[in-house]
């Protein structure tokens, strides 16, 4: 256990696959998203719990949809219909595939009170940082550092991070 006054460190890293396509076909009968001409999903490796962010298309309801499997480099299987009329549009736009975004704890205040947090976003895209129960939230652009002082954190309070965009992100924080 760290001694009072010495920083406690934590790190969180994500790696989602950016898929930026507007000409994917959704097959209502099989729940497949595909494009036989392009290998949009070649860089994607399926992991249980992944979701795809569908941004639009004819009769498409935009949102996050669970991915059941990667069928091929051209096709993925979804858990549910993405349309409001049970059709099979050919103009589906997809932006991102990966883990569900949620608040993740990266460092916890040790057994004494803490007053300072130093957070560094070494990724290329933005993240939100939330400190303790105060709900202090700061959006950090990629490649930036934030120094938050004069906080009133108690033992067990946490520094959490929330990914707001895709691509690889890494956030590091120390608290003391």
C-alpha cells in the first residue's frame, strides 16, 4: 500500500475498431450487415459484448447494437433488427465497433484523503474524466494533460474515465 502523500497510479486502455462506411446492407431475415465489395470488418476481432454504432440509413434506427459474431471480413451478425419497418436497406452507415462505453475506474483514493489528480490522455481522441462523488467532469482531448487541484476526495473515492469517441485511447492518472 502507498504511504500518505505519495501518488497512486492507474491506467485504462481501449482499442475499438473504426468502421466508417455508408454503403453496408442490412439483411432483415438473417440480421447480417455486409458489403461484398469491401472488407470493412477485416481489422475487427469479435469479443463477446461488442456493439456496433449504426448512424443511419433508410428506415434505420440509429444507435448501438449488439454484435453476435463476425461472419467474415465483409459481414457481421447483429442481435436485433435495426430498422423501423423490418426492411433490408442497402445504405446503412456504420461508424464504430467495440466495447460498450461506460464509466471505468482508473485509480482510487487510498486510505487517506486526496486533494490532487493528474490525468494524461495519451490517446488520439477525447475522453471524459469524472472525479469522486463531486461529479467533476472534464473532457480531455487527445494528447492533453489535466491537473485538478483543491479537491476534497476521501478514501475510496475514484477517478473514472468514459470514452466519448472511437479509436485507440489510453488514459493515465495519479491521485494524491
